[in-house]
C-alpha cells in the first residue's frame, strides 16, 4: 500500500490541489515553511565531507543564470508574462529529489547532491537581483527591492543547509536520526505541491478575461525548455564524464520553489509555466526510469 501511495503521490497531489483549489489555496502561507523543512531534512542526508565542487557544476550554474536571462530576453518581445514564466523554469534550482532519481538512473549521487546545494545558494543571491531588474517590487528602489526579496529568499534556500551542517557537528545523534527520516521530506513535498497547484488553479479560475492562448503558450514552452535543459545538461555532463548527473542537475527543477517565486515576485499568471514543468519533468523521468528498467530486464 505504501509503495502504491508513493508511486501515485504526484498525480494525487496535483489532482487534489486542482479539484479542491479553494481549500488548498488558503494554506499558501505555509509554502516557505514547507520548503525550508524539505530542504533541511534533505541536507541532513549530506555531509560537508561529501561536498566536492567540479567543473561540471560551474558550467551548469553558468547555464542556469545566463540561460534564464537569455530566455527572457528572447521571449519578452513576444509576451512579458510568458517570458517571466519561462525565465523561472530556467532559474529555479535543482530539485531535492533529483539526487534520488540520479541514483536510480546510475549517476553520481554525491555529484548531484553538491550541485543541488550550489544551485540553491546561487539562486538565493541571483533571484533578488533578477526579480528587481524585472520590476517585481515597482514601488521600491532597485537596492531596496533586492534587499526585500533577499530577506525572504535567503532564509528558505540557505539557512536549511547551514542548520543541517551545524547539527552534524553539534548534535550528531539528532543528525543521524534525521538522516533516517528522509521519507518525511517526500510527504512534505507532496503537500507543498498540492498547495501550489491549488493556488495556481485558483488564480486561473478567479481572473477575469483569462487569456487561454497565453496559458497554452507557457505550458508548451515549458515542455520545450524542459527537454532542452535535460539534453543540454546531458551534453555538458558527458564532456565532464557525468552525463546523467548533468542532465538531472540542469533539468530536474525545484518546481515548488519556482511556483512560489513566480506567484510572489512576478506576474502570478507566470506560475503556469513552472506548474506545467512539474508534469513534463516527471513524465520525462518516468520514461527514463522505464527505459533503464527495460534494458536491465528485457
């Protein structure tokens, strides 16, 4: 029963959020706390000794930061909201679950774990600047906007790692216990996904004069970006001797965080792009796992 529940948790979470959006959107204020808790429990699985940063990580970070600006620059002439949605699909850090999928596909879990931390830290510093340049907080000056966003994003992304590493040194027994409770992170993630889906659906339903065409454009472009990031990550990783970790590091995004950032700092409609990305990346990962299983057991 537990295995069945974990297998279908993603679609159940999204369907629950979509059907009962009026209820779950009321819990949106919990999203930053859920993200903090998920990251903290996940980082308790890591050790400072396991953190090894390489040339692969530098290339992936460059693509993540430069790529989001390039995507926005190309699409803003088509539609600013579509451009914001696509930007967040590239800028979003690597998903905490990416290391698990990487291990299942035969990649380096340690390499991907290090990149997950690195991408979160880089986004914590880059996102406030990017969002401020886009005018996310129009009533404030640029630096006031950067500081305000930084105060909200940094604790969510950076403090969990610092707290986990401090716990490893100060209270190793508690740290070891949390390492054994990684399944909690999975259920927190499912609940956060339900809330994020509910808030997105609520926004779509409640807006007047909805532009369905714009929404389809974001969903379609999210698919293109998803495939492109997995493919580019595989190419870069292949040159660095770690194709699987490269693909998962660049392609598998922390979409819960992406949706929250889009709804908080950008046009809320842009959250449709990362919400669609949830579906595309999980379909792609499911296909990769199925293909690997078929190769091993033809």
